[in-house]
C-alpha cells in the first residue's frame, strides 16, 4: 500500500501546486481581483497565515515554522498508518490528506502563507476561501469517517469485558 499512498499523495500535491502556480503567475488572480464564476462561486486571492477557516493565524516566522513542523509530523504519521492499512479506502483517504497537507506545506515554505482561491457564498452566507489541497484534505477526512463507520467496531470493542 505504501507505494500507492505515495503516488496518490504526490499526484494530489502536484495538481494543487500546478493550479496554484497558474493562478498566481499565469492567470495573475491578485491583479484581477474577484472573478465571479457562478452566482455562488468566485475566484479571489487570499493568503492564509493560519490553518483551515483562518484558525491559528501566525504573524511571525516561529508560528509559520511550527505549522510546517506539525505538517511534516502529521504527514509521516498518516503515511505510516496508511502503509500498514489493509483497507483500500482508508489508505486512499490518508493519501488524500497527505497530498493536501504537502501542497499547503509547500506554500508555507515558499510564500510564508497558503494561497487560497475558491470562495463559496450564497446570499449573505459566505463560506471560507479554500484551495485544491483543502479539497483533498476534506475528501480524505470524509473518506476516513465513512471507512470508520463502514468497517464496524474494532477488535478491542468486540472483546467482552471481564
């Protein structure tokens, strides 16, 4: 499983990074400002100095490097977990999380923040701004949740207590 996890993670990371490079330097989203794609989806340029939903915003380099270190630790733990997994959905889901984490980690190293572009909104409701790496992470977490409910209780839960 470890080779498959690596390939899925690398492909996800590469797609994320290619899209970000195109948005930043090809399409030049920063110069264009808000671009309405649909009545509920815009392209915008936001630099996220924190994590999802703008949590843990970091102004200094210490916080940035702590987030990078946390990303590396989580990536290693998830890769080991996925390599040991005998469940394909679990391994695929972990690979998606790894690919997304690496994509956002590269941004933090290269730019000091994560480049986000997609803004979903309906009327006065505004969802957070995100990128493809975030999509991979959310899809991976959803897959892990589904797999955990589908696979049933683990062996420890099946063992009667004394």
